[in-house]
């Protein structure tokens, strides 16, 4: 997003499938032609295995150069696929979008009270990657990839 909160496409590719080799190629092209040594970048995406592997092999989205965080909408959608409970899904979104650690912990306690397995599911995901209360300010208020 630009300074006026407008979507500004930097790069896109049309490929046969979302696979590790295509993600690796895309991130290499992005690094070479768009990022070009810039630091402090935050990539927000789903948790596609091929993308995660490709990100780990590059340097642009690995600390201290940048970060790779998860789209909160995808985290909540996957969470809901496992627990099929609208109240829990809403609590998941509230937890992930909460800036204050104290309030995040209160919401997580409520999730645990409602369903211990749901709490365990979220607790096993690195909190830096899906919550604003733990992300160190990298997201700049952007929670999801569907801003367009």
C-alpha cells in the first residue's frame, strides 16, 4: 500500500501452479528487480508450504533484513475449517488484530475456556507471524492479503 492507503501492485506472475519452484523463481525475480537490496520489508501471505520454503532460502524476508508474516484472514479461515465455530473464529480474528498484549492474552484465555483444542491450535503458531501484539510493528496495520 502506498502512503494514501491505496493498493500499488509491484509485481505479479502467471504460473501453472503455486509450487515451491515457482515461488522460489518469483521471489528471486522480486528480489532482483523490485527489492534490489532494500531492507525492512514485510511479506504477508498464506502459509503455503512452497512459499514458506522459498522465503526461508532467500534473505529479503528473513530477520534482520525483513520478515514473513501470515495473513490473519487465512489463519482464521484455516482455524474455522478445523473448529467450525463462528464465535471461535471471531475470537481468533480479535486475538490476531489486537495491539495490546494484555487484551490479546484475555482473548486467548476466552478461546481456551471455549475450546482447549482451539487454543492449542493457535498457540502452536508463532505469535509473531499472525498477531499484531507480537509482530514488532512490521505490519503497519495491514492484517491480510485481501486489501484490494
